[in-house]
């Protein structure tokens, strides 16, 4: 295989990879996106979970119907501050919050009030081994949301102890495209073809 042919194949591969990387759902970082002013930020969540947890509310994002990739989240089990029977506080209830992915029509019909019920696990009182089995345990979840026709708003809410992974950088696709294009231009100039 000649060097020129190899370079052409590499250029085609890079261009193809760039189109694959950019295909599919539109990627949006919920921590850097601009949305409806005053609809996002940090707060606390107090609900039917025997706890008060930190929460992050993305701004309400006004979008066209379609599928959106908001990244991934690693959710960690968190220890509640009390027991479900209302007795003395005991560290025997562990909670795993699912992200809330809220869609609707803004501002009319947008669901301003919502609740989430986490998965929970109850250890026996004083069962140190059971409690220890939940410490630092986590679950990975994709934050991919499809906004149906007739709706125009999405909001993501992260609760509890989590680690967020942005769907960006999309610069990977851009970089592959630029590298492939540069190779094609370089090869065509060497062959004396119009650049």
C-alpha cells in the first residue's frame, strides 16, 4: 500500500468517525447551558425519603421535540437521617435517588410541582455489615431525554450524592473532522490538484 493511499484511507476514516461522533442525540451540558432565567440552581430536597438532600436544578431549557443527551450521572447511595417508623434516628436506611427528567410545555402546563421516590434499602438495626455494604456504592445512569411533539421544555434535577459527566466535549468530532480535512487538502496539494 502506497503512502498516499494510506493517507487517503486515514483521512476518510477520520471524516467518517467525526460524522459518527456527531450523529444522534444533541449533546447539552446541564451545568453550562443557558435556559429560562431564574429556573435553575442549587437547593435542597426534602421529601418522603426521611432526609434532606442537596439538589441541583438545571434551568428550564426551551428545546424543539427530539432526543437530547445531557450526559451521565453516577448516583451514590446516601444514608438517611432517620427511620421510616418515626423512631430514634438510626443509620439503617440507604437511599438511591434517580435523576428527575421533567418535560412539558413552558410556561403553561409546565409541571412545577413534582416528587421523586428513591430506591431504598433498610438494614436491620445495628447490622453494621449491611450498612457497610452500601457505603460508596453507586449506579451509573444515562441522562438521555426524548422531548415529545407538543412539548418544548426540559429540566434535569440531580439529588443526593452524585458525580456528573458532561456529554461534551464534542470537540472530539470537530477535531477528527479537521484532521481528516487537513489530510485531504494536504494530499490533494501534493498531487497538484486544486485545493
